[in-house]
C-alpha cells in the first residue's frame, strides 16, 4: 500500500506518511537509519547487533523507487530502499 503523502521534517527529525486507510506514521530519522533494510544493516541485526547511529542523524534526501523510497542520511548512508510495506510495519 503506497502512502498518499510523504513529508520530511528536519526540525522534528521525522518522516511523516499518510496512508489511504487514514493512518498516519511519524518515524524518527535515527530510528529509520537503524532499521535500514540494506543487506549490510540486515546482517548486523541478524547477528543480534544494532547498527550504531548517532541520534543527530538526519534524513536529507528521499528518492522515490515506485515500490518504496531510497532514503539518504546525513551520515552518508544511502544503500537502503525502504518498501512501503516495510515502512508501514515500522509504525510504533
């Protein structure tokens, strides 16, 4: 399910997604970075480790990929493509 809108707030350090079913997701930049679905970050989590991420990391670019978005972070990490379904599962 693709969101109706995607908004990025630098000041609040959050990504906001509005879904067709009326739900709204507000996801913290640092937590999004920790939950990166790229193979390197996923391998860390499979080993029981969490990628070290500074809480001040910012989401600086959002690149649509059709089935999701590529997120580019201020620490230079840009490998992860976040499918819409994956982002929906990250809702707190």
